[in-house]
């Protein structure tokens, strides 16, 4: 019978230690990546299926309000030299 010699940290080659550490690190990062994907999927389901339907009315109202805002604006320079755009209805006030 061929007995397998016990390998210790002192009897194995550097390449074998490096290969085992590479495989261990690779599987560790792959597991983290899979957990991250599962977490993103869970958050997506919660956001799209549960939260977004509750906010749809508010989003539509916000869209309507934004469409009513004036599209034209006046360019003004501040005292510090910064150029800003101010809506026309604010300039009239």
C-alpha cells in the first residue's frame, strides 16, 4: 500500500501554497459577488413591486407641476462673477 505523506506548511512548495490561497481568495470573492447580486435583486423587487406603485400618483403630480414651470430664463451674473439662470417670472417680482 502506498501511504500518502502528510504535508505540512514546511514541506510543501511555494507554488502549492500560492495556488491554494488563490483558489480560496477567488471562491471567497465569488461568494461575495453572488451575495451582492442577490441583495440587489431583493432591493429591486422591494423598490419596484412595493414602493414604486405607492409613489406613482406623486410622481405624476410632480411631472405635471414641472411641465407647468416656464421654460424661459434670464441669465444673470452675481456679484462674485458666477453666471446663473433665473426664471422670467422671478425677475418680474
